[in-house]
C-alpha cells in the first residue's frame, strides 16, 4: 500500500470533475485517500465523481462537510469519522 493522499483544490467546480476522475482512477481502489481540508467550494459533478470512486477522506473542510450535509450525502461519502478543519 502506497498511502498516497490526493489533496483536493480549494474550488471543485464542473471544470475540475474530469481531472478529479482521472486522478482517482489512477489510484488503486483500496488506496484512495483524499484530503478535502482546503476545499472552499464543491459542486455536484465533483461530488458525483467522489461518490463513484468511494475514497476514504483524511480531512474535510467545514465548507465541504456543509455542502455534503445539505445534499444528504454525509453517510454515503463515509464522513462520519473524519477530521474536520
């Protein structure tokens, strides 16, 4: 296991969805670690990519967690036991 963490950018809008998918596809499914601690804006296309990839999160920002909660995706993304920053 390489334990490489993919650090997400501050803004995850529709223009970032394809690149995010490409980055996640390169990671073995059991090694998909994502740091969303710097995310200030996230849109549904990027959340759809993350839902499909099923990564584990090392950190999430309040803005990321709030958007996920508003959309009812907290449990689906496995954010119950993540460090919020």
